[in-house]
């Protein structure tokens, strides 16, 4: 196990009606709020009216930034920065899923920065004194509610880039499973796929001797398997929604990566380039790409790790590591299919016309991956196999 410093500073308010507790939390940091959200779902499920009542009762000044899209655009981030500066706002509350929270993180970083916020995505700027932010989660998927990472899209350049800093962790997050009852079947399934993929990224590293992290990861995978289909068939099952929501948070808050190489992340880098051009739902893209990546990188040196997953998570009984590994990858494919996720790019109307461009952009900062380094030619091959 590698050396590490453990610090996860986000306060979690988990359970029914925990939104009632946000005003004292907000007032620890500010009193002039940018309220960020996406479409109309927060109004349909009652969060919007609840927040407005709380703000009014407690004399909290707020300005709204609505319409943040999935795969959040840098244009929305720039709009939010301008609102914060114009109204002298000192706190950001993101209400929604990962896209809204990610956009809010970029806004928080961009307000005190004198240059263009896209500089953070291309490595030209570092985060200094961001505005404090918090979240009210409405979709279990990205885990953005308890980490310092964000992914932002640029329509002008057709790029999708990550940024991150510990200072961008939300200071608190409200996780009320009932707020996810209205999530439709597609996004519920894609959310489970996203959670599972985050666990895979942390799990598939060259590290050995990390039994604590491995067992936690395998337990979280088992939660996804147990409840992933159930939330599709029974959207108001509190137990299923609650377990998936907490699993999604723990999958990518750093807990299962401490003491290891902090993940592989090649598959995410590839998917970012696919959804930058085609605006594909992130979880659906990962459902297509992850089994292909697994097949591509599997070799005699790392078969033990795939075999470990196969035996401990999927119950594969084969003694030979390579045979067990291949069987485990087959189980991953079957699981994603059981969620009605696509298994090929053609199923989501993506052809091979941009493969070279996507491969080049995925490796713009060098090879990706830790289990096996992947170069542009490797990513081209993975994308071709995914067709």
C-alpha cells in the first residue's frame, strides 16, 4: 500500500427531508447565493419551491442560473461567473446531478480568476480561493457531490476536459434518495453504469497488497449489481435508491483510491472525446467502452486482477486466471445489457468518421491509463472494436 493523506471534507446530509438543514450550513460560508440548476425537474419534484421558502424565511439573497445541460457547456459556466461578479455573490448552491455540480465547481474557480475559465481545463490556470459551493443531489451517478473534480464541454472546439482541485469539493451535500424517484429508466440505468465505471477505474490499477481498497470496491460493485435493475423497475424503492446514491458518492470521493495509484481513467478519457462530439449520455458511452477496454488491455500480467473481480463479484469458479478474467468481462457485458444500456457505438448512431480525431484528443497530454499505457493507435483500435 502506498503512502497517503486522508481528508474528505464534505459534510453529508443524508436522508429524507435533510434539505431542512441547509440554511445554517450556507450561513457558515455566505449569504448571497447563486442557485444553479438544469431543466424543470427540480420544480416538478418540489425542491425549487422548498428552497425559495427557506431562502425567504431566512433572508437569503439569491440569483438563479437555470438551464445547465448534460455535458455542461463552458458557456453556462461563463454566464454563472458573470452573475456572481455582477451581484457580488459569495456562495453557490448546485441543485441537480453531476452536470450542474460540475458547472458550479467551474464557476466557483472562475469567479476570482482574471482570465477565461477554459484555462482551467487546458492546464493554463490553477484554482485559487474559489467560492464555496454545496449541492442538493437529484441523480445518483457522477459522485461530484463529494469530490473536487469537474468535466466541462466546449461546443466551439468540440472538446470535453476535466479539471479538479481539493478546494472545489462541496462544503456540504444533501443526499435525499426520494429526490431520485422521478429519474427515468434511461438515466437511472446510465447512472448505475457511471457508478460502476468509477469503481472500475479505481479498481483496475497495477497495485497489489491493497485488500482494504479492493474489498470496498467489490462491495460497491455488488451494490450496483443488486440494485441497478431494481431502480429501473421500482423507481420509488427507497432502499434501492438510497444504496445506489451512497454507493455513487463513495465510488469517487477518493476513499477507494487512497493508498493506490489514483485510478486508470483511460476509458473515461476516451468517452469524454466521444460525448464531446456526439453529446452521448456519459453512462451509456461507458457501458459501450468499458468491456471493450477490458478485452483490449487484458494480458498475462494483469489477468489476476480481472480474475479477482470475476470470482469475488460475479461468482466465477474457474481456477485459471485468464479463463476467469474473460468470464468476468463477459459478466460485465451481460450486466450492462440487463440495464438496457447499448453495447456498440452503432446502437447510438455513432460511426467511425471521427475515430482518429477522438484518439488524438484523448492523448493530447500523453498516453492514458495506469493498468496499461494507451497511445493514440490503441484508442483508435478500441473505438473500432466498439463500433
